[in-house]
C-alpha cells in the first residue's frame, strides 16, 4: 500500500506556522503512513521561524520544510493600513514559487511508493487552491481560529453581495449564522471596517472557502456545538472537521525568552499558594498607551491579588518608554514588592499550567483561550486586535467561560479604569464562581475530545480517511 504525502502551506508568521504544524503533528500521530512537506514563506519582519522549523525537524522526521525563495514584499506602508491585505498580497506573490515547489515534490516522488494526497492550506492561503486544482489534488482549508470566526467569514460574501461596502461601527447588530447571539458591530474585527483593503481581503478569502474539499477548525464539538451544527445543516459549506484543541503544550520558542528568566518566574510561582496569582499577558503584538498601563497597574494593586505581569517595552510604536519604572504609577513597584513580578516575555503555557495561577487577564487570542481552557484557568477579557473582540464577546455572552472586563477595547480607544480591572479580576479569582466551574468542566471535555473515542479524535480519523481516499 502506497504511503501518503500531504503538502502544507501555512500562513506566514510564527503564529500561523505553529498552529499549522500542530495540526501536522496530530495527523502524523494518527497515521504512520503519512508524511508532510511544509512550504514556508518568510515574512520580512519575523525572526524566529528558522529556529522553530529546525527544532521541529529534529523531533519529527516525517515533516520536511521547503523555505520558498524570497519575493519582493508588498509596499511596507500597506501593513500599517491593513495587515490582512498585506498578508494576502504577500501570499499571492508566492504563487510561482509554490507551483515550482509542488512540481519538484511530485517529480521527486514519481518513482517511489509515496503519492501526494492533497493540500492543507492556511485560510489566508486560499489563492493556492488554484495550484491544487492544476495538479488535481484536493485542497483542505485550515482555520487557525474558532468556528465562530469561520461563521463570520462565511457570512461576509453574502452580505457584500447585498451591501457592497465595508461595515460601520454604527451598523445594527449582525445576525451571523451559527453565532447564537446577534453580534454588535463594536465587537467585530477591525478588518471588516477597513477601507484600505482589509474588508476586501476578508471577503476575497472567504469566497474561496466553498472551493475547498473540507474545512479544518481548531475547536472541539463540546465547545462550539451550536455553530458546528449550523455548518452541517448548510449543504453549500464543505465538510467541517473540528480537530482541536491543537496546542503547543511544550511552549513556543521565542528569541527574547531566556532560561534564566523562565527559571526566575517558575521559582517565584512555586512559592505562591494554589490559585492565588493573576497572570496578565497580551500576546506578541499586544501593547498599550502609557495611561492605560498605569490603570492596569492600579487595578491590579487595588485587587489585592498576587500577580505575574508580562509587559512589553516599548509600550507601543509611538511610546518612547523603555522600562517599567517610567511607565508605572509612582511607588507601585515598592508597594507591591513580594506580591508580584513583572517580566518582558513569559512562558505562557508553563505559567497557565502552574497550580499557583488562578486567573488570566488576556487579549483573547484563540490559542490563549484554548490554553487557558485546557488548564482550567478563567479568563478576564481584554481584547486588543484581530478577531479578539469577537472571541471575547462569545466567551462571555454565548459560552459563559470568561469574566467580562471589556469586549470592545481597541488600541487607542477609551481607557479601561483601574476600578473596572480590580472588579473583574476579583470576580475571576473567586474560588466558587460559576465561570470557574464551567471552565473546569470544559477543560475536562477538551481533554476527552482528543483522546481515543473523543469527538476530535474521531473527526481527525475521518479527515485522514477522506484525504487519503480523494486523490
């Protein structure tokens, strides 16, 4: 029996690459006859991709990496105007290189016992569906976020056909198929309001979803049952495979994180009582204005809880502040000495797994949400960019798995006050709260989903069967 090769085209950047490769590892764990070649695009401003792929190659020999030749990137000012449009243009500029790489892969396997079974494309890479079709190979689309975000994307082309303009903050609530509650415009991603290519990029990407052979989502049936059922009831949508939670539980290597810093953080956590520490971390691109940082500090101090705060300097591209002493309220470090520590980068997975951590003030990126659920740590919602506002809205209003601080915060928006922060943190840290109880239950369900016989285990088994029988 011939072995099967899958061609992965992950999105550029470490975040999309790491999510795609967690899916790759899950597929390989399920089927010894599979191997994977990943075609890697190197964004001009990312630095840690090479070290990440090298470490994975050493641990997983059935994954090979082809680093595509560099191309002339889109104009640099486009990423400031619309990151989504920049990413789509950057990916499309690689079509010739991808076609050549696929030709080489298929040619190299022509006299072997391995056949190429299909493509797995990051959702930003749907322009590569045309290459899959050229080689008569089935394309599967991977949504690195959740099923609710997929529902929003699927909604946009139909809306655009009726109303051919970007969305506005003043729009009435949207009735998005699969999302249980009407969705206020204020919690939709920035891209849908963006007139510089962001909205058009989302619509263009989403139109291609129906050309896929299937859609793979990093979620699990127990977490998003309503939206997943809505997909199965719509014959226009390709089969949807919920295969999550896909998590990098060993943590993601980062060039700014050294072992001495990790040891200092973990040693301090070891000395704290169980579920006594609030962890504040806002993702790779999460930054705040100086006044907002001061409010966060005062809120944490006012709450009275121990804390571990991962804060990046400079605070933002417009801020000259480079160290905590200049950003924090006068006397804050002295008043909270022994009660909390601050760091630049924190090993998020290891921190959330620690028994001392009882709450998580988060930007609500999807990977962070899945990690917090896996370890049963309640989230306080503080979304910043991308689809994080929609994630926060659904986690609070639909799923009841987070404590509301803000659902619609955006960089440069109104200040979130110290009083609001203290109140939400106190609520999240309650040992017998309904949210904590629900998060613990969902943690168990997420772990069961990926075990033999669980829904995600079954879904990925079906995905492999459908993939390998399609070519």
